[in-house]
């Protein structure tokens, strides 16, 4: 369900640069930040890089790019 939000012009301008650098649209960049923020709050002891790597690994698995880990 899409919802219209009012954001300050300053917030949107700040988002545009990062969205362009990350090859995302402004709405997708805001969604990404919201997802990261939620995960950081839910996992306060987990470093941000670990959260990002975990998100990437889930997407790789969904795309069929995961390789089973072999012990030993």
C-alpha cells in the first residue's frame, strides 16, 4: 500500500544525492533507510555493517546466488 508523506525540502534534497550515488530512486532510498533504521533498533548489539551484509545475503539467497558453506 502506497502512502503519501510530507517531507521537508531539505530532507528530499539530502536524499537525492545519496539515492543517486546508490543508484536508487528517492522513495527507494527512503525505504532503504527506514529498513536499516528498523533493523538497527531491533538489533542494538549488531554492527551496522553486519546488518547490511545480512540483508545482502538474504537477497543473494532469494536470487539463487547463495553457495552452501562447507565446514572443514
